[in-house]
C-alpha cells in the first residue's frame, strides 16, 4: 500500500517537461518585458506597457484553471483555484478595457468599467484565500490569529492611509464616484492584506506550501504596486507602462507559477486529510511586530514635522494598533501561562505517579546500562538513595547469575520483556523482582531509554522456598517415625516374634494397611508438589509401549489376584514411545490400581494400546460401577473422589488421578475418561511417539541382545544415514559461547559452522545439510522455535540429529514443539561445552563405526 | 558363617528393626553404628564387613560424607555400600549412585522384605 503512494509522490514532486517548458516561457516573457522597460525598443509606451500585462494575465488564468483541473481530490483546493482564476479573469478583462482606453484616448477617462473589474479582482481574490484548506484551530488560537491579522491590516492601513487613502479622501475636485473608486483601490489593498494575513497565519497543508507562498508573493507585489500606483495617480505622475507596472507583470507571472506548482491531487488524496500537518509556522507570528513599528515610525516621522497638529487619523490608527498589540500580548501571555500551568501540572502528576507508584521504576540509557532516573520505591527496594543510583551502572544492581539475561537483550526484545529476576541490594542480599521492560522513544521515534518496572516478589519467592523446604522436611520427618512404626508392625505381622492371637493379628494388619496408606499419601503429596513446581525432570527415552504395560501389570498383578480380577492386554499397535518410562509406569499402575479397586470379582480389566493420529493411545477399561457424568472432570482434581467414603474404604490418597494426568500432560499428552454408570469406566491417555530412526535404534538394541552382533550391526546401519558424516552446525547468538563450542568441536573429523540468527540457521541447514545441529533457542529476532517450525514445514532435516542447547526451562509442550527427527534437550545450566563435545563425539563415533562395519 | 553387615543409622528404632529383620529373616550378622563416626570406628575395630547399609541424613557426618571417608582407604573398595533414604525421587537416587553407592533402599522399608531387597542389590 505504501510503496505506490511513495512512488507517486516522487513522480509528482519533480516537475514534468510541460511544467518546465511553461516556467521557461514565463521567464523569457519577463526578460522580454524587462528589456522593453529598459530600452523601449518599440515605441508607444502607454499602449504597449498596458498590452504587456495581458499575456501575463492570460498565463496566470490558464495556469490556475489547469491547477483547479488537477485537483479533483479536494473540493476546497479546487474551489480555491477556481476563485483565483475568476479573480484573474476579472483582472484580464479590466486590463483589456484599459488597453482599449489607452489606445482610444491620450488621457484615459476615470472611472470606467475597467475599474469595476479591477475592484472585483480584490474581492474575488479575498474569497479565494478564504477557500484555502486550513487546519481547525482552538478558539483562543483563532482569537490570536484574528488579532494578529488586525494588527497587520491596521499597520498596513497606516501606510496606505498616510500615503494614499487619507490624501485621496481629502483631495477635492473630483466627482463623488471618482472619489469613491479612488478610495476603493486602497481599501481593496487592505482587504488583500487581510487575506494575506489569513493565509500566512493559519495552518495549511505542507504540500500546498510552495503554491501558497507564491500566491502570497504575488499578492504582496500587487499591494506594493497598488500603493505606489495610488500615490502616483494622486500626484498625477503615473502613466500606463511606467516601471511600476513591472510589479503587475511579475504578480501575474508569479500567480501562473503558483498554478503550475500545484501537484495533482487525485481522489482520496485530499492533502487536508492525508498530510501530517505541522504546528503553525512560528515565523508568521512575528509579522504583527513588523507592521506595528512601521506604523509607530510613521507617527514619529509625522510628529517631528508637524509638532502641534499631529495627523489625528493616523494617531487613531496607531492607537488602535497599540491597543491590538496589547490585547494580543495579553492573550498570548494568558495562553502561555495556561499551557505552561497545564504542562507543569501534568509533569507534577506524572512525577507523583512515578515517585509514589507501588512498583519500582528505573529509566536507563539504552547505550550502556546507565541509570538516568529511579523512583523512591525502586531506591528503597535496592537500599540505595536515588542520588547514588542516578548516573550509576545498572549492572552493579544485577545479581551475578542474571547478567547473562541482560546480555541476551537487544532493542527488538526489550519491549515486552517480562521475567522474574534477581537483583543485588546494597547489603548484598538478593532481591527477587518481577521485571517488565519497555522502550522509551524520542520524538523522532528513535529508542533512547529503557524503562524498567520492578515488582518486589522476594516475599513470595521466599514463601515458595519455605513451602518447598517445608514439604520436603515434612516428607522426611514424617517418614522417619513411619519407618519405625511400619517396621515394628511389619515384624509383628510377619510373625517374627511368634504367632499372634487372631484378633491381635487383625489389629496389626489394620495398623499396617493404614500406615501404608499414610506413606502413600505423603509420597503423592510430594510427587504432585514437585510436578506443580516444575521440578520434575522427565528423562525422555525411546521405549516400547508394550514393555511399559508389561512392567505395570507385573506390579499390580498381586493386587489383581487378591481382588480376583483378571488383567488383559490388547496390543493393536506397539509404538515406540518417547517418554520417561518410570513415570508412565506410575500412571499405568495408578489407573490399573483404581480399575482393580472398583472392579467386581471375576471381572476383567483391559489395557489397550494403539495409535491415535501421530500419537500412542493407551486405555485402561474396567467393568466397575462407573462414574457419574458430573464427576468426570472433578475426579482429576486433588482430593476428589467419586464418593468421599472411597478414601476410607479403598485406601486411596485422592491424588492418584491428579498425579497421573499431570505426568501425562508433562509429556505433552492428554488424559480423559469415558464412563457409564453400572457399566464401567475407561481411562484414555495419549503419549508422544519417537520418530522412525529412533525406533530403528531401539529395535536394533533389543534384537542385539538376543541376536548376533552382525544382526545388530546390520540394523544399526539402517540408521547410518541419520548420522551421515558431515557438518556440525552451531546456532548460538552469544559470541563467546559460540566460539567456545566451535573451538571445542572442531577437530579433524568434524567441520563446525557457527551462525547467530534463526534466518541464517535455516539457510545454512538448507545449504550444508548438517549431520548434527546444536540449537540455542533464545536468538535475536526469531527464536530457535521458528527454526524448527520452518524446517518442519520445509522438511530438509530428516537426517539431522538435533541437540537443543538452551538456558530455558522447557515444559513438555515446548519439547513437543521442538521435536524434529532425533532430538535431545540439553540444559545450559547443567551441560558444559565439554559435555556437548562428548555427546557429539559419541554420535560421530557410532556413525563412523556403523559406516566402517557396513563397508567390510 | 553368616555374612557381616555394618548398619549405620542415627535412629535407635530403625537400627533395632533393621537388625531384627536382617538377622532373623535374613541371615546376616549385623553390627549397628549410631553415627558416621561410629561406623568408621567400627570398620577399624570390628571389621571386616561384607556390606554396609547406611542412612543418608545423619547429624554431623552424613551418609555421603561417611562414604567418602570409607572410600579413602578405610573400607576395601569391593565392599558394597547401600544407602537408606527417606528422600525419594530419581534425582536423589542418581545422586547417591554417582557417589559410589551400590544401591538405594527407600524408607519406610518393609522389614519382611528388606533382606530380600538387599540381596537383590548385592546380586546386581
């Protein structure tokens, strides 16, 4: 949308060949006229001088009409040019009549029809000026413009009155009509002056600037010429063709130029609507202060010549000017103090908000983290005075462990940055803050400062830590006595000290089962807390679904036998899962335990594994009493059981399903339940599947254990393309880490390449098809996620082993998004570049082995 | 002759229960020690042992530190050390194994199956 407009403006701003030709013609005409004025190479001064005016009039007429035609997009602008051309037409007609009289009579009569047209020129031009598109202004501004205009008109009026108007009015010996017409001319000039003032003082679209300045210049020429002409007529010294006529020729040539300068305004391009209007030109505001001194200068001049009888009319005009100037000053000062007050008030308000905000606020210089300003709250948070902080280095407040976070920031990533981060207080203690950053730009839109808003979350962080510690300690402290209780009871129950009476034995059994329940409850609470706090690190590895199911059924087999429930496994598909096996077994044991608990005797609990789209779907179905529809969701919440008596009867903690769902969701899967009262329930959950090459590797390993070495190698060879010899591509924006990685990795078998942005990464992968890709996620601009997403779409990465090397804490959703081919996740916090090197060497080694063996 | 086991735990009750379990259900000869320091002395005075079963959380010298002292030449390298811990979780288990433990048994343990569990670990 923008580009064509820009092009258009460019084309329009350079004058076309026609416009240049027109300008040259106007210039040549002026030269011809001037040479005639100087040398009079043709006789007939009066007629010819008048005749020279007419082509200039015609040129202006054509130019303004064409300008009006060029502006179909703006009604006001078109109307302005049309009124201009009408005014010029009137002037043209007047000049033609005057030429006729000049030819006809030696001494042209006065007044004539020509004067009527001359006078209408002033009125029409004034109307035209009122049609110029202007910006709307406030009432006070309008008053100022009006006063300024009045001062200009009265200042000019003083001149006109002194030289022309006054003497003309006082001069006798003419008919009333002749006197009236004589007076009308300088009055017309004053009208033009008012129009000129209106033009210069109001705000017009900047694209009209040249045209309007030319019109103003033309008008000024007209006013000056008229005053001189009027003076000349009064003293009977003027004749047509006098040098003063040059100003008239010039006037109309300038009007013609103005018309030519009008750029086309197409429909929908109204400059009044599309231009970004600037503030009123401040230069225009001193205009009144030029006219006023001229007026006063005149007064002093007159006074010095006629000390006793000053020209009363002039004194009157000048008094009015003085009054106007005073009013204007007063209005300006009022306005100035009002805006200044408003500005100060707003500044005070902002300052108060800044200082008293409940959050800490810092303003930092974008170049180098120098603190420009801080508020009271911030300085209290960090324990320094604002004076100490201003001009100081922001890094001094940063906790050493967080420096890296700031280093990774750039202009693009600052806006919207939000993180829980540590600061250093003056006393060296850590301040936990939730920090939000934004850019502060200057008027030109260039970012200058970084505004940081900091919320103190130390208390919350400490509370979280206390809670974590508390739970951990409680877990441990409860377990220690429970170990003794459970141990003692177990020994008694086991008959180590001899057979117990039946009643005693059943009491002991009750104590044992309830102790076990208590232990489970504690374990479950610890599990779910760890899961919620995100502290559970899933150790993802490829494993067959059937293997996990076999493990789980083995664990619950005893319970099932006791409950006289049969366990059945249906394997529709046996996908290789990419999961943390232990936790999935926990999920299965949980679901199977529940199913067994609620199943009637002699019934069957069925575990089914199959595929659902690109994921594995595992279900556990029982023929139990079922779950009411309104409880289907709540059973996954903590301490929610279908029947509160279940907890006592069935011995569950009420956390089992919550933990199971949490584990599945951490893997990026989903868990749901379908149930019918009296018919039973089926719990379903989905899990991610490892990709093809990993599947082959797993199969290879498994077969290798039973089959021969050669079998295993053949199978390993199948995955050889996944580790084809070639290039290790490191995508890392931190220059020092990037260098360390490439230096560590570069040796004779490995070629390492380093890129710093997502865009370069995608390009380099496409070009060099690296066998191993080490990917940082936090990159300038687009992130590592983008790299994976783009590769997923384009799909050239099937054969590349991906090592995601990041400082981010990835949740299971992130991991799933990043899964592409063989993918491993390595945390920057725990994995050193040396660890990376080891892993890369392993990958390369296994690739070389399989290739070598395959060759022999 | 039954195998000799050094049992280290600061809790009297647990020492008692584990001793009964290992001696009566299992066929161990148990030498109890109530602290890491006592354990190191027992190795000097009462050794040799065929295995060490040791609590992790103990005042003064905790399980891992005691293990370190033992591995500094006090205890022959081939003698397995198994930890007893109330802290469950894979991370903790891995940490203990990385310190050189042969196995980890979670608290609370079932005294009826403790000897079996221990044997399972020792058999690898």
